C-alpha cells in the first residue's frame, strides 16, 4: 500500500466530530493507523494459508479483513472507540481460533496468537476490555488443552516441514506486529509525555506572564487607590454642591408653584371679567366664541353689554400675551365699562377715541419715565340697534367679516391701533349695515390667521380664513366653533406651537 494512499485512508476514517480537538484527532488517527497495519499483516497471511492448503483460515482472514474495513466505516459514523476496539478484538480472535483449530488445536504452532485479541483490546478499548479478551484467550487455550487431554483434539493439516514453516512465518508476523504495537504504544506515550512537557513549559511561561501581570496590576491598584482617594474627595465636594443645588431647587420649585398658583388665580379673575356666554346668547339669533389662550392667561378679550336700545359686542387683541397681555385686558375691560356704561358714550368711533385717550393717560405715556410703555390694543366694536337690527361698526386695526350668499365682505378698521407712545389725534370711521337673517358676522384677533403650519410651514392668512368662512357660514355657529378649533389644530400640526392667543366671535342678529 503506497504511503500517500495509507495517509489518505488514515485521515478519511477519522470521525468528523473528532477533527475539532487535536488531541482526540491524533488518538483516533493512531488507532486507525494500527488497524490498517494489522490489515496489511493479515493480507500477508492469505497466500501462506492458500499455499499450505489452509482454505478455511485463508477465507476467514479475507472475511475478517472485510469486517475490519466495515468496522472502520462504523467507527467513522458512530465515533465509539470502545465498540471499534471490541470489533477488532473479535475479528482477531476469530482468525486465531480458526487458524489454531485447522493447524492442530493446542498443538498448533500459532497457539500464542490467543494473546493478540487481549493486547489489541487493551490498547484500543482500555484496561477492562483488554483483561476481558485476555481471559477469553486463556480460556480458549484451556478448552483446546482439555479437548486434547480427552483425545478429542484437532488434527493438523500440516506435515512436519509445513508445520515448521507455518510456525516460523506466523510467529515472525506475530512478533513483528507485536513489536509494531509496542513501538506504537511507546510512541503514543512519548507523544503524551512530550505534550505534557510542552504544557509544563507553557504553564511556566504562563505563570511568569501572570507574575509580571500581577506586579503590573499591583502598581495599577496603587494608582487606582490614589485616584479613588482623589475621587472620594471630589465626590464629597459634589455631595455638598448637590445639597446646595437641591436646596436652591426646592426654593425655586416653591417659588414656581406659588407663581403658578398666582397665575391660575389671575386666570380665574380674568375669566370672571369676561361675559358669560349663556347670558349673551339670548340677545342674538345665534352666537359662538372660540377662545384659546396661547398660555394660561390671554391677551385677547371680548366684551358685551345691553344698554338702552343698543347691544355692544366687542373683540380686543391686546399687546402681548400671558401675564402682560392679561394685565392689559383688565385695563381695557375697565375702560370700556367706564366709557360705555358710566359715561354713556354709544358711538363706536367715539368709544375708540375715548378708549385711546384714557389708555394713554392710564399708562402715563405722555410723561418722561426711565422706561416707556408702548402697549396698546387692536379692537373691533359692533353696536346693534335692538329695534331696527341696524349694525354700526368701528375698528382699530381689526376688521368685521360679513358672510352671506353673495360671499364674504371684509370691512376693515382704522390703520391705527389704540394706545402707544405717540400722542396723536386719531380719527376712526363708522360703517352702518342693514342686517338680514342670512347675514353672519365675525370678529377676531390676529391669532388664528397668524398661526404657522400647513405643508409649507406658513401663516394661515386672512384670505384662507375668509374662504373657510364662506364654506361653512350656513352651519350652526356652535358647529362652526368646533370646525374652526379642529381646523386650527390640523393646520398647526404636532410640531408647531400655537403662535398667539386666538379669539373668534361669530353672531347672527
């Protein structure tokens, strides 16, 4: 058998799952090598047996060689070394038994071959299996001896010369195979010893590296201990700072809660100043008020009164929002009460004129001060005659929208608002409208039309607002309120914040 073929066979029969561990792989490779060498020795016996007319032995050897190859295939699949070793021991025992019976039983020149299955089992399968096959071999020799003792032994097929030749040849092969097995076992032991030496050297190097690393670690530990002490000192400082920050935070939280409580209480006052919608509605055919402050407090307000033969409905947008805007709404509400209810000024343009002067005086905008108050308001005033249903409108930078079948009409107010630093004589105009039952009137602050949103993140604009009024003006005003609220939220979207306070008042006379 060529050396390359022998090596290929040796590698081929190694089980696949043995290839991941080099030590197990080598052990399996050594066992397979010994088996292949045994097959070579058995092959040499075949022509000898045929030459000596030992037909049964020859065919037994051929069958056993085939059985050994089958065992190698089974070992490759089952990966059981104990089962494989037992199969080889059984094969060798069968050859030895047949050969001894055919060549004279206890008188056979190959009687010593009964030790071979035990040696093979010892090397392949371990000490317990080896002892078992040793006992089987010894028991077989004893049985052959008893048979010969009681004249029931086996007759040899060999003459004297053949017996001598068979004895020399078989014992020589047996000796060579045993020498190979011993050499093989010694080589395995040396390999194990060499691996142990290498492991020892590797462990020594590993221990040396560990010792160096331990020294380095001790040095690092000292550095870490110094760092820990520094960190601990810094941590103490941080704890003190944290306690100080916590104290300051508690004070800020308390101040914030007091401020929020004050703002919400101010909101209650602001809402109390606004007319109750339930009390205003009976004076109109239909009415709605959409009131959405940007913050808790609003800079927009609406005002209503029924006095003598007139109804007054006013929408105002004060400068700013939040607390400053809310403060202006209180001033505006108080001035309107004074002008209309106490001074009995019923002309919308005169109301605007008096409101401008009174606000100018109230905020002392005519005096030199270290700070200047430029606050004011934009306002739209509608006066409705209870008897004739005639509407009189005047506005300061805020319009009135009239919507009916003919579309939407925007009646613009004056270009000048109420208040400010400039002490100018402001003139306001009045517009008189003969109302019908189909007319719907709208007044609003600029919060709705100035809201940013939509696909292009732009303002809603007055043009768009008027288009929407034309679309739904025929609907009940309470429905229109819900629609406008939803329209604003949709336009604003989730990203944009509300731009300004929103106030929209719609009514039918």
